């Protein structure tokens, strides 16, 4: 099972939208996934054992795992490319 953290800058509204889209994507592709949510400032303490970080806020730090900017799930722009990037990581 792949583990994904979806992180946002403040509240949890945008990460909830992105997390739900990732769950739907993984289900559609038959990929077992566990998706959790947090704030960006919590990533350091929650990154252990994670396969992918998707953020809806700007993140420049290297957490030692792939980080994908997931604002497309909120804006509706470039969703297909973002989904493909996520699938590329989840299928590894």
C-alpha cells in the first residue's frame, strides 16, 4: 500500500479536495493507497514512511520523498498532468 500525505498552508479545505481526488484516482487505477492530511509546517514530523507528498501550497524543502504541487485539484488547471505525475510515483 502506498502512503500519501496531502499538505496545505493553513486550514484543511484545499487539502481535503486534493486528498479526495487522489483517493478517487488511485481507486480508478486499482492502486491501494492510504491518504492522510496535514499542514505544510507538520510535514517534517509526519514524513516518515510516506511515498509521496502532494501540496496545495508552495514547498521548496526536500523531504526525501517526491513532492508534487497539487493546486490543479483546486484550480482545475492541468489536472491530467498532475494526475499522471501522481500515478508515476504511485506505480513505482
